[in-house]
C-alpha cells in the first residue's frame, strides 16, 4: 500500500468519523429542542399498534437511531412501562423513522445546490456562533442542529473524495460482482458491518457513498441493505442481556421482524435478478438506495403489521417466561432501567414516575407514624420501620439513576427538573426519617408505659393531620395539577402547622406546670411536634420546587 492509498484510507476513516459525530451532534440538538414533545409521545401509546408505529417513527426520526429507539423500548418493557403489544408497534415504526438519514445522505445527488461543498460550510459557519455564543437555549439547540448537519455532510464529502479515485478499481467491481451473485453473502456483509459499527444509518451511509461513485450494483446493494436491517438488531439483543424475559422478548420481536422481512424480500429480489440479470448488474446511486431502504421498511411494516400478535407469540415461545419476583425492591430496580439513558428526556420522566411512587410510600409512613401514637400499636411502629428501609432504597437507587443522566444531553428545563428531582428525593427521605423518629418516640413510650393526657393525644393527632394535608397539597402541586391553587393551599397549611406547633408547645408547657402530664411523656410530646413541624417544612420545599419549574417554562 503506497502513501496515496494510505492517505485515502485515513481520509475515508476521518470522513466516517465526521459523519458519525455530525449525526450525533444533530440528533442531540433535535432531542433537546423536541425533548418535551418526544416525552409526551409515549403518553399517546395505547394497545393500538398503529399509534405505536407512528410514535416509533417520529421518535427515531428525532433521535436519528433505530437502535437507540429499540434499546429504549427494551428498557421500557423491562421496567413495565410498555407491554409487548405496545412495543411491537414502536419497533415497526423505528424501522421507518431510520430511513430519514438515508434521504439526508442522498441529498448529494439532488442537484448542485444540495452538494455538500456548497452549503455545508455555510451551515457550520452559521451554526457555530449560535452554539458557542447563543444567549438562550433555543439558539444553542439550533446551532447544534446546524453544525451537526454541516459536519455530517463534510464527513460525507470526505468519504466521497477518498473513494472517487478508486471508482474504476477492479477490486471494487470484483467484490460487488461476487456479492451480487451470492445473496446470502451480501446479507452477511451488511449484517457484520452494521453489527461492528452499531449503526445501520452509518453502514448504509457508507454504502451510499460508494454508490455515488458508481461502484455499487443493484444486486449487491439490495442484499447488503437487507443485511444491515438485521445487523441493527444486534444492539438491542446485547442490551437485553440481564433484562427480564419480557425485555428479551421485545428484542426478539425486533430481530424476528427484520429477519423475516429481509428473508422475504431477499427471496423476491433474488428471483427478480435471476430473470432480469441486466437490472441486477446495473449501478445504483444513493437516491435509489434511499428509495429502496424506505420502500422496504414501509412494505415490511404493512406486510407484517397484521401478524404482530403472531410475532409476539413467537417471541414468547422462543424466550420463555422467567420467574416473577415478588419483592418490591426488585420491581424498583427494574423500573429504573439504564437503557432509558438512550433518551435522557424519557429517563427524567421515568424517574419522576418512580419519585411519585416513593412519595406515596412516604404519605403512608406519615399516616402510620400518627397511628403509632394514637393506637399505641407496635405493629404500626414496625410498619414505619419497614417503610423507612424501602424509602432509603428508593433514595439510593433514584439518586444513582439521576446523577448518571448526562446533563449535557438535557435542555435547560430538563436540567432544572433533574436538580429538583434530586431535591424532592432528599426531602421525601427526610420526611420518612422524621416518621421513623416519631415511631421511635412511640416505641419509647410503650417501653416506659408512659402516656399523654387525653388533650395531648388530640393535639398531636390534629397537628399530624395538618402536616399530612401540607404534604398532600405539595405533592399535588408537584404533579402540576392546578399548580397555583395547590401552592397557595400548601403555603396556608404550612403556616397553620407553624402556628399550631407554637400554640401546642405553650399549651403543653402549661400542662406540665400543672402536673397534668408526666415529665418524660412531656419531653416526648415536644420532640414529636417538632418532628411534625419539620415534615411540613420539607413539604413546603417540594411545592417551591414545582413553582420554580412552572415559572421557568
């Protein structure tokens, strides 16, 4: 290999790197700008598979990766967020959405105005100042999209320039002639290349670059493209390792869908090229490849859509159901699936849902701690201790999950949500700690066989109920349900708790001075109302976080 050949190889590899980085940068900008919208798309998913197809296509068009969408689907199925019925539609749609990239690459042949060397430098020149010096999030996102778009085409041009001198080299014509005469070899080549670089868009981009230089024939391009559709399943299959059986079945559905489609279309085109050999040996351009890729994925979806239930059933036969866990802790671990990091906006939403579950557990703990005093029940005390251990588990897992979401991939609003979720988790855990403190005080009274006066029990119960009201209003505020109304309700309730705490403290000291209450019980009472007042303070913090988010957006 001479220096010129080595230089061409380095140029091609560098161009591929620019292509991949440009695609990543553009997708990152699109995700940030449409992050809230893509998150809401999941809310439209029902058992209607047609909606699933549309959602899968839209999400993939935005994040520019069918592999990322499918990995995310595996994560959602593993977490129980999606059923297999819903997942199959999203997977089909993902294959349609990924065709967008091939059309972007084919722009090189649409006309002189679409040539990369014409507009790509302008895109980078306009986008870079927006990305680096933009004063608001929207300008920075627009800059990221423009720069990514420009770099993608500069990479494409670099690959094209590296290949151009070899367009008439016998090695290429011989290689594609061999692949064209052996469909299985073509499928295998596409599968292996895609599996190695973990991106069907990138591998198809390489094939389109070769096609631009008149190197690729139809009979080789078709089978390589079909192999690429199978190769893209490797990412999801690897991702499903260690997941539950439903997640493995979702990955298997992806593999079955693409493999069945590739084999069916492979047979059809093998027969077609057998009877029309001149068509098979004709050269294909990048637009033709984009058209074939789109038609294949559309027709494959239309063809197999009526048999979606059969695909689900076949995947369930190939991947047997595993033993179901009965422990809540295990449910929590699967709900925070790291595969959701493929789409950080969805990861934030998933974490928010789990924080809501944590909040319900904390509400039960506040109620149990109240009943532990009123009922003087050791059963209630143990219930608080058990719930507190689970709340601690929630805090540990949720915090670990959230801190691993890359802030750089989030919009400013999502970064604020991420910070506030961490604050809410901390405040909920503190509330649960105060519940444990209350349970410990109740346990101490049981051991010492001490009691409050009748008025003391009534006062403690009233204050506890008021604290619970503050917490419930704060959580309703955090759920963005009539935010201002619940915020004012939380504020009034928290002020009421402060007033009650001061009044009860004075009232109880008078009871102590009149010897209407035991001294040891009196100290416990004062500690208890102090813990309850802190619970109300933490609840007010949660309402403040919700209001700050609402004002930002």
